[in-house]
C-alpha cells in the first residue's frame, strides 16, 4: 500500500517556513516566507489568516520562523525580526513582545 495525503493545504504564495499541527483541535497552522500565517482544518479547509501587527520601516514584512499551537487554542508565532505574537484560534491578536535574543 502507498500512503496518500489526507488533504492538500493551499493559500500561501511563497515557500512554507514553519508549521505546527494541533491534533486536539484538528488544526494545521503554517507560515510562509513573505506572507501571513494560515490556519487550516485537517481536512484542508482554510479557516483563518493570522495577520501580525502593522509595522513601519525596513522590518515591516513579518517573516514567521517558529509556530507553536496549544490545545487550549492559542498560537504563538516568532517572527524573524524578534517579534512574538500570540493569537487566539479565532485569529485575534492577543499579545505581542519584542526581543533582541536569537530564538531557535
């Protein structure tokens, strides 16, 4: 038997840089090189777009590097420019924090 994909997730215009799966909520969260993070259902339906806060200057493009989702419905995204954002599973930005530390 050959494995077949359960679903094909679409919506990004650029390469995927990070992704997380929250099996408890049935969600897949992904971020692309030059675009927003997206929340899909495990069936492949696009549910939400997670837009970071508006920024000015040379670091205005938010490039996600790390994503983690909790079973309580929170999504933490770390962006390349040192910005952490916490979103609800409904796509609402709940908190932000900037750091100069290198996060891996």
